[in-house]
């Protein structure tokens, strides 16, 4: 299974580590590149933006948002929805 993980705080990073240990592929993104780089060293696939996460995931895509509630979560959800809607119009 392949999954995208947005938000690599303590919980998100540890979830990625467990998924990788169980043989899953994880595409990861965080506002802090350092968090991404640390998980790339542990065999995660790093992404540089939200759209890069989408590009690097195979279809059907599964993306987990492990970010605090509020503005950032709404922003990420809208970004993915807009990206999906543009692809489905073609």
C-alpha cells in the first residue's frame, strides 16, 4: 500500500515509521524540510509541496492529513480538492 502523509510532527512521523516498517510506501510532506529529510533517510519518499505529494502517489491516492485543526487543515483540504477537480475536468 502507498499513502501520502502531510504533517510530520511526533504523531505523523511515528505513523510513517511504523508504516514503512510494515512494508508500506509513504510519500511525506511537512512545512519544515528537515522533518521530510529525516524520514527520507528512513526510506520515505520526500515531497516538496502538496502538489508534489499528489504527483508522487500512484492512483488511487490515499492522503492522510496529520495537521492541527483550523486554518491549515482547511487550506490543505481545499488545495487537494481543487487539484482533484482540475484533473477530473479533462
